[in-house]
C-alpha cells in the first residue's frame, strides 16, 4: 500500500470508530477484509488510528473538524506531511483538499484541546495532578513505551537481555522496577521470539509490575488476584517461589488465556468462579486491580479518553467501593487487601481508600504510592489496607 492509501484506510477506520464501533473491533474487521495488506501496512494504519485517538482534539483543531478525513488532515499538518502529496487523489488515496479544507484549521487555543483532555474532566485532572497536569497530559498524547516483565521464576534480566539481543530485540533495564525491561528496537519480533515462546518474558507495563513488586510476597502465602482479566498480575505473582495464586474475574471469559499463559511461564494459577471464592478464603493477600477510568493508560487505549463521561466515572467509583467491601471479607485477619487502579484521578484512588477506611474503622492504610506517565510507565495507584 502507498502512504496515501494507508491514510485513506485510516480515514475510513476512524469514521467507523467515530460512529460508535470500538477501535480494536474496527481495526480487526478491516484486517479480516483486507488480506492483501502486509504486516507493515497494518502496523502503519494502526499507528495512524491510535495517534489520532491520542490527540483527537488538537488534530481536530488543525484539521478543521472531527471527521476521519479532517482528523488525518490535522495529523499531516501536525507532523509536517505534505498535504498535496498525501491528498493527491492518486489510486486508493484520499481526494485532493477542497479550498475550504485548505483554509480551515488552526492550532488549538483552548488548553483542553491543546492538551487533549476532555473539557469536562480538565478541572479534576488539573486539581489532582497539580503542577504536573500539563506535562502528564502532553505525555498521554504520545505512544507508551514497550515494556517487558522478566519471569524471575525462570531467569534474570541480564540473561534475558542477552537472549533477546541475539534475536534482534534491543532492551535496557528499567531504572526502578527490578523485573522490567524497556524495548528499544525489535518490538514487533517479541511474540515470535524464543524468549516469549519459552515463557521468559511477558509484555507488561512497568508500573503494573511495580504494583506486584510493592507486595511483601513470601513462600507459603495464598494470594487472590480478584480482578484478574487476562492474568498479567497473576502471572507476575506466581513467578515468586512458594506463592499460591488464585485468579478470579466477574467475567470468566476474560481469563480464558490464563491456563495457556501459565503453562508457558511454567507456573500454576487456579482460575475460580465467584461462587467458589468464599469457600476458598481467606487469603493472605487479596489484590484488587479494580475497574477504573483507565486514565493512566490512555496512551495504550486512547479511545477511552473520549468515551469516559461523568456518569460512567461515578458508576466506576461505586463499583470500586463495592468490590473493596467484598474483598475485605476474603482477606485473612492479618492479611493485606491491596487496592490498585490504572487511574490518575483522586476520586478513584486516595479518596476511594479514605472512604473505605472511614466505613471500615478496623482497617487502616499502611502503604500507598502513585505513578504517572512521567515515570517511565503507565499511570497507576496502589494502597495496602490492613486490620
């Protein structure tokens, strides 16, 4: 595909997304219809789409509107791409710009458009992040780093780095997270690498790894990953020698890949239903990576930035509160209830913990930490609650 054809395809996919279809579904549907497209074409088109979703407001301002075509015009202007070449009207490419399109568009003047944060959310975003708000918003406009977790149950970072290098994948050690590697080159080779196939590595954000690293895991402990999803944290937990890991999710289908991932990693993870949890408890550690706004991970899932509403945020806060109360009953008397979100918002983080402690006077918060995208990872928060 030519660069112009890739732009036209991105325009069509963006229009589908703007019409209400989730981004991943729109991209997958296009890929299935387009067997002719090579891997480089698919990667380039995906990059176009996600770059636009990260900077939808600022690109809309530059492009003069919020259609797929206008957003890609804004993208080209932002990146210094010649509009005459990109919109030449050539085969499979977009038609030339109309005079009105040539004249439309300007740099975003409003701070929320310039920083690509929804207008309704900006006051809370700014209040919660203080002096860091602008820099965090700007960081969210860019792609997240590709990061790996080294399976410490099988190897160490140094040996894994050497093996990856032999396969054309260049990495550096993360500065603060002991299990994490930052990928510098060869990211698209990871899933087919021997290191991945042999269970030496998993793709996982460094801040997500840091949430597990903050726990005092000891042999003999029984640990519950209550909102396990695809099992990233459950796998990180199970890499620790002598720790028994149980995974749960309210939607069991989300855990369907855990057995395969666990076998590759050489660990055992028991996936259980909600009905079985009461009989299996209590647990020494209950990790709750709760449903949240995902604001700390908007570089990876940027559509969520524009889909979030005040009503949905209120709903998520209520769900988090309910889950915390449920998980308190699954935690042993001397155990730790570890709450985590990939959110940057205080209402989902410190305020949620304060509300729990207020409603449960026998509990106290003994540890808390927040990460932002300025610290070489996603935005995350975690707090340890004990009786």
